[in-house]
C-alpha cells in the first residue's frame, strides 16, 4: 500500500543515516567523502521529513474516512476528498524522496565496498 511504501522508504533512510554516521566518525574516511556524505544527507533529510509529514497526514485522513461509516453523504464526500488529496501528496512526497535517499544510500554502499 501507499503508506507501506512510505514507511519502507523512511526505514531505509534511517538505516542509511546510521551507517553514514559511522562512516563519518571513522578517521580513515577521506574528508572529501565525508563532505559528499554530508551534502547528500542535507538533501535527503528534508525529503524524509516531508515524507514523514505526508504519511502522517495520509494516515489521519484514512482514519477519518473510515470513521464516516453511517454519516451523511456530505461528511463522507468531504472525508473522501481529504483522503484523495492526502494520497496525492503522499505519492508526491514518496517520489520526491526516492532520488535523494538513493543517492545517500549509493554513497554509503560505495564506501562499504
């Protein structure tokens, strides 16, 4: 599902940041590589933060929609619209986060060898 994809991406981001932190702490890591990791992290982190906000909003909208059973048509329609908007924003956030997180992951993997 959409939220599962988002959570998988966020989980992967967290694991990569942890590894990147270990790499940066290693005195044997070249300074240029540390700078590259830092730059990639500065791009990936805001994307991951936006993704976290979007997935939270989607989960709330989905719960609100599910809670409308038995409500009048107007309430159901408003909840359905809110869920649709939240799903669209979450799709956009997933798409926007994939490349910067993949770049950070690529650097970490390159260092691991």
